[in-house]
C-alpha cells in the first residue's frame, strides 16, 4: 500500500502497471482517467485500476489517496 498526498493541480501522468490496483480517496476529489474514460472520485470512493490499462490522475483540488496493488 502507498499513501499519496497531492496539492491542487497535481496528479500523475498517464502510465500503466503490470498489476491490478485499487485507489481509495481519503480526502478531496480527483479525476481519474482509465482506458480513456474519466471518473470523478471523491472522499470515500474507491476505483479499480486494471493491470496494463493506461490511467492518469488529475487533481481538481488537494487530495489524499491510498493505492493498494494486488
């Protein structure tokens, strides 16, 4: 597990990983693009990131998230 904290406007550029993962938003709001589809996720939401599918994170404000690969 990895805990991330981002300032407003920060995020991660598009990338892919060899493992499935779950993102849980602990605080704030973020737009996550997975395979070309946008998902607006907020505090308490979780999102599945499938292995090998490109994804990116675009902070709409400060946010904290927990990334759990499996």
